[in-house]
């Protein structure tokens, strides 16, 4: 059995964002280039949510060779097409839309058959064939991987649930509206985490229904810390800062689709930004404590260093150029709901743009952003934590 580097408790945190998560693949490609001379896995702790969970699990199944894992993941994303992710024929969408609207007036209509606009069975089949979940345990036993977690939202209990494999002994946690449970990760955990509300159907696990992990994930960094992370590199496929002082278009009452887009962005972005700010404040407080006082606490404390790589360009603007690549049925639905119109930085269509041109541009953007910060990233990964916790 290989012994993992005792100083390397670095976590890679990959939040969600639908098709936008292709940006993470580009950043991972840059990270593979930056760490190509390292003999060990630079990120032995992997935490993912929604589409970010897909990327995290893919890396975990090939944790023995980070560079090859990234290369394989990029090829998977570049092979993606709409019909590999969801069914977009007119009949299915019309039928699902009718059932979705009807469920607003009759909760019983969804019994035995979860309601959603799109059928993601193609994605289930693709991931089932592509990912070997048994290899996760092998890599943990061989020391290539410490832990991997996938976060989903429990609709039944209204809590954020992080399913994890590996990590410290007795790592299960229970906090307000969030918990972590050790388990053997399987396809249903991944499908649950990627089930964007109303877009993809919820997933049943042990009698409870789960949806996209970004929902009610009040502290996205928490799973990484519970699994022993002392440094966290975060790659959100959202969060580009726009100059809001200049209105881009005429202000008007938001359409239904624009409201849904804002809700999705709120789920994927707001909680992460708030948690990063909280982590920075806690680090400042820890730094003020003398070392002897830290040792006297019931739990030893040390600052947790955080590094964020986020898009240098506005993905909503990029997505506008690619909306025409979506099937006509999807474009029709987006048009009548207002989701395909750019307003206030929201473009819900970008979450569904699993098309080669959009994915390619996201990967190129991520790679460019990562390489532009190569020296800073290398320095971050080379720094040892202040003290073991």
C-alpha cells in the first residue's frame, strides 16, 4: 500500500453549473500541466456538487494518474451531445411540461414517477458505461486518494446531504440543515447531485428523493473541511463580476424563465461566495489567537488557505452566441418562458448547452484562466499548511 504525502491535505472543490462545468475541465487541464512533474495526486480530497460532482467522481475513478484522468475527462466532455444528456424530442418535452404544470395543482400526479421538464436517462446510460465506481475504493486503499464527496439535496428531509467515500475515521457529521454520511459512491448518488430542479427528475436513494446538491448547500466548503482539507482550491464555473453601473438593456419586468435563471444562479453562486467570505473571516480570527490558546481548544485550529479560479469572461454572454445550437424544441420552450433572453446577467439556457462548440469554448476559457495564474497556483500548491489539525 502506498503512503499518501502526509503534508498534502489539499482539496479540489468543484461546484455545479450544468454545461458550464466544462469550464472546470479547462482549468483541470491547466492544473495537470502545472503539476505534471509531481509524482503524486495533487488533489487527494475531491468534493463535487451537481455537474461538478461528475468531474470530481471522474477524477476519483482515475486518481492514480491525475494528468491521464484530466485528459480522459476532457475527451468525455468533447464527445458529449444533447442526446447524450437528455431527450429533446417534441413529444417528450410537451408531455413532461404538461405533467410539470399539472403537478402544481395535484401533488399526487408525481407519485411513482418524478416530474421534470427533461428526461436525463441518456446521461444515466452514458455515465453508467463510462465510470467505474469500484476503482474509487482501490485508489483509496492504494493511497492515491484520501476522500471524495458528492452533495445532493434531500427533498424529503429538506437537508443538504454529502455522500462521501474515504476520509478520516468517524468523519460523519450532522449540522444544521446539512449532514455527511459515509457510503460506497454509486451512479444514483451522482444522478441525484446533478438533478437540476424542475429540469431533471429527482433521484430516489434509500426511500428518499434527492435533487441538485446546490440547493440548500449553505456551506459548500464544509465537506472538504470535514474530510480533512487544510487547503482548498475552488473552481466555480460562474461568478464573473460584471460592471452593474451601466444597464446593458432596457429594464423590464422579468419573464418566468429569467426568474428561474436567477434562482439557478442563486443556488450555484451565492452560497459559495458567502461561504468563502466566512472562511476568510474565520482565518483572520484564528490568526489572532496565540498558538497556545489554539492548542487548548477542544479542536485544534489552523487557517485554511483558499484559492479560487473563476471565469475571466461572462459565460452568459458567451452562451448567447450558442443558444442556436440547442434543439428547436428546447429553444421554443426557452423562448416562450423568456429563458433564452439575456437580462440581468441570467441565461438559463447555458445550463443546458451540452453542445461541442460551447463546451469547447468553455474548456479553452478555463485553460486560459488557469495558465494565466500558473505561478500563483504552483505557489499555492507548494505551500505546506501551518500546522496539522
